[in-house]
C-alpha cells in the first residue's frame, strides 16, 4: 500500500469521480458521526438535519416516536459498504476487477464509485462488455 492518494489507475469503463470527491467525504464524515451517537442522541441529530431541509415545521410535527439505526452498529449488517482508507482505492482497484479464467467480477466495490448504485451499474456494464465485447 503506497497511500500516495494519486489518480487511480483507469481502465475502459471507469469514469472520473473527481467532482464527487468533496461530497463523498462529507457523506462519510456524517456517517461516522451518526455511528458514534447513542440511540437517544440520534433523534436530535436527525431533527437538526431535517430542519435544514424542511424548516421548523419538522419540530412541531415530530411526535416523539420514531426509530433510528446505525448500519455500522447493526448486528448483521455491520456496515453499509467497504469504505476505503486513503490510498486503498488506488492500490486495490485494479485487482478487484481482474478476470480469473471464465469468472468476471462486478459490483460497486469493483468500480471507482464504491458504495453507490451508480458504481454497481457501471461495473455491470463493464463486466458484460468483458464477456461479450461485440
Ligand atoms: C442502507 C443502504 C442505503 C444505501 N443508500 C444508497 C443511496 O442512497 N444511493 C446509492 O447510490 N447507493 C446506496 N447504497 C449502496 C447501494 O445499495 C450499493 O452500492 C449497491 O446496491 C451495490 O450493488 P451490487 O450489485 O454491487 O451489490 P448488491 O446489491 O449487494 O448485490 C449483491 C448480490 O449478491 C448476492 N449474493 C451474495 N453472496 C452470494 C452468493 N454466495 N451466491 C449468490 N448470490 C450472492 C446478494 O444476496 C445480493 O443480492 C445503500 C446501501 C445500503 C445498505
């Protein structure tokens, strides 16, 4: 692992995610904060976020009843997706998509948009074209 944080090695089917990086970093920071809260603390956190979107009506309409969940702390989920540490995407990305004989690998983790549906779909197209390039 070099941790250089440079540009990821690209291959046909990969797309530039440069413009999405600041947004992704923000989302991951929010996830980490959410995961550190207790069940009770999450309500205030969620209400603050929803108030920014919908205004003060959120608090007046809140009944005090709800449910929250931390994916990372959920017993069976243990997270939402693989979260690469700095440098890991650069180092591991080429290997995640290496064809092994007749076996082709697809899935969000093989894309340059890990943890997103868009990455899963792009990887599906890439794997399909590997199998049938016509
Ligand atoms: C709670 C949550 C919220 C999310 N929100 C968003 C969002 O808002 N926007 C967004 O873009 N992305 C979101 N994602 C991420 C997105 O859902 C995933 O990135 C995407 O679904 C991954 O698709 P995939 O095809 O790579 O893998 P998956 O959808 O996980 O598909 C893998 C499939 O393989 C099957 N499987 C596993 N092992 C085997 C086996 N041995 N044999 C046969 N089948 C097997 C599984 O059952 C599963 O159906 C969210 C994910 C979660 C969990």
